[in-house]
């Protein structure tokens, strides 16, 4: 009975407007050449930053320059309208899932479980 309720909950989440919207936004974002290019630039900047950290100290001129480049690549990606829409949809779904989690587990305490095991 409990197992079936969990399966039903999962299906309800998957058919929710928040989940469907997130999938739609994700598809738009993943199929956009500009977003793909910006994501690639973030990957390159991230790899370069990792390499710099292998050879230079944090706070060095080289590290600061690479971090700066990574920051602006990530900023450009995050500011793209499709990415902003996706992140907003993700946030809505995340809040919904947190609320469900709170409803399901707020009264369950690990301390209670420990106490029962100690008996």
C-alpha cells in the first residue's frame, strides 16, 4: 500500500506543471546553438582554470586571470534568456519537492529511530 502510494506520488510529480515545464525549458535550452556555445565556453574556461591551479598558487596573477575568465563565461551562460527560464523552472520544481519532502519526513526523527533500536 505504501509502495503504491509512493509510485503514485512519483507519477503525480512527473505529470505536474512544474515538472513538464522544466522538461520543456530544458529541451529548448539544449537545442539552442547559442546556449550550447556558451556552455562550451564555460567548459573550456573551467578546464583552463583547473590547469592553472595545478601550476600556480591561488591568488597569483595567472589564477586570478583564469578565474575572471571563468566567471564571465559562466555569467554569460547564466544570463541567456533560455537558461534563465530553465533555472526559474528548476527553482519552482525544487521548492515543490522540498515541500513534499517536509510533509513526508518532518515528523520522522533519526533520534527516534535510535531510541527504538536501543530498547
